[in-house]
């Protein structure tokens, strides 16, 4: 069973089964403030858990819950509430806290999609020089769920390619692929937060280096 119709949900259609329930219909906008949106997801999670109590409940959260600067964000408070509710009400669950997802389509305001649009459209944009981002290929989420998920129960996993890319590295890879120079202003701002990754995640990416990973993303999705 798959709940949702966005990037994550559509990418998991071919591994849909009665054994697993993939909940991919959460609030997607990290800047959301409307209580109605948070209440919608909570109600859907609650009803889905009650209806499919025999299935393994797989919930997609965000690595941003580790960001201490965002602990008062309505979105982060909501995600933590969802995580806690699932832990308390499901006897078989996996909470996957994912990084910046890169895939086909999806929200145009995600980091990768935004940078692609700005560069290919010759738009001028600002870059926070101290910012770092953790990326993850949607195909790797798919692969991880197929290969590792069956062995995980009642766990919360931080999941992304375990390398902190600065924005200039991401921009440089996109520039190379589209053969265009980005037009941007560097702003002396930005930060990043440290994330601890499980051994299973580190092993999953042990044979991949950061340069190859970013190049594979732009080759597939630009």
C-alpha cells in the first residue's frame, strides 16, 4: 500500500505490496505554517495506522529534525510529533529521515530543481557560502527500501549520501552538465548541522565517492 501521489510515492509503485505501507503523503513544504495542513497529515496517519495495523508502516520524515536552529519551526515540531505518534502506535514501523531528495519531477522548489531552473534560465540568485546540504537520489531510497528495509523494525534511520556538499559543488556540477555559467551572488551566511548515520547507511554507500555521486545526479536528472 502506498499513501500519496508525489515524487516518493510514484517512485515506489513497483515495490508496492500488502506487507509494507509506505506513507508518502505528508506536508511537503518545510515553510508551512497552516495548522490545517498539519492536522490533515496527522488525521491521515492516525486513520491509516488503525486501518492497516498488520502492515509495516514506513514513514518519510526529514533530516532537518536534527537542525537545532529549526527546533521551533512548525514544520519540524509537526514532523517530530508524527514520529512520536508512530513510535507509540505502531508495533512494526520504520521512520526514514531523508535529506534533500533528487529525482524526476517533484516540488520545483527543492534545492536541486531550484538551482537547475536558475542556471538554465540565466537568472541571478544568492548563494549562502557557508551552507552545506545532504543529498539523496530517489533511486537510492528505492534501493535501500528493497535491500535493507526487510531487516529493520521499529527504527528511525537518518538517510542520505553521507557527504556535506557545499552549494558551489552542486552548482559546479550542474554548470558542467548544461554548459552554462551560473549567475549568483555569494552571501556570507549559511550553516549546516551534523548527522549521525547508521552503519547500514555508511556501508550502503561505501564504494561511492562524493564527486561521482553528484555527477551521477546531474547526469540522471538535469
